[in-house]
């Protein structure tokens, strides 16, 4: 079982959508967080340490994670999905994009 963390800015639209649509995948546990201090679920050292795989929606999220959580990362790689902040929560286009971008990273069911 792999722990998968999705990160965006506010943890209101993109990362919670990703967390929800992959929550039923049998080979992973999912969580999500935001890099902003006022995020719904702010990113923490504990979440970084919990995660086996970290997916950032944009490059700026990866940069913030690498700067603020360097010690917690402990050499973990952060994959940038390249998904801009232009979707609503559970937007069908966002879901399709997440499924397409995540396909190669998900372990077999």
C-alpha cells in the first residue's frame, strides 16, 4: 500500500478532487493538502513524512514544498502534474485530466 499526497495552493479544488477520485484505488491511500497557510488542510511535515508519493499540481507548489519541507522530504521526489487553477471541485474535465496524468504513476489495482 502506497501513501499518495496531492498538493495545490488552497486545498479546495484540485487536490481534494484528486484525493477523492483516487480514494477507492485498492493499492493506495490518499490525502491532500495546500501550500498556503490558510488552506483547508495546510501542508505539514507529518503529511510529507507520511507520503510515499507526492503530486503537486504546479511547479510553484513543488518549489514551495522543497523550500519549506526540505528536512521532511528526506530525498522524496515530487511529481508536477501541470494542472492549472482553472477548474471547480469535481469538474469532469479536471477528473479526466487527473486520470490521464496519474495513469503511469498508479500501481496496478
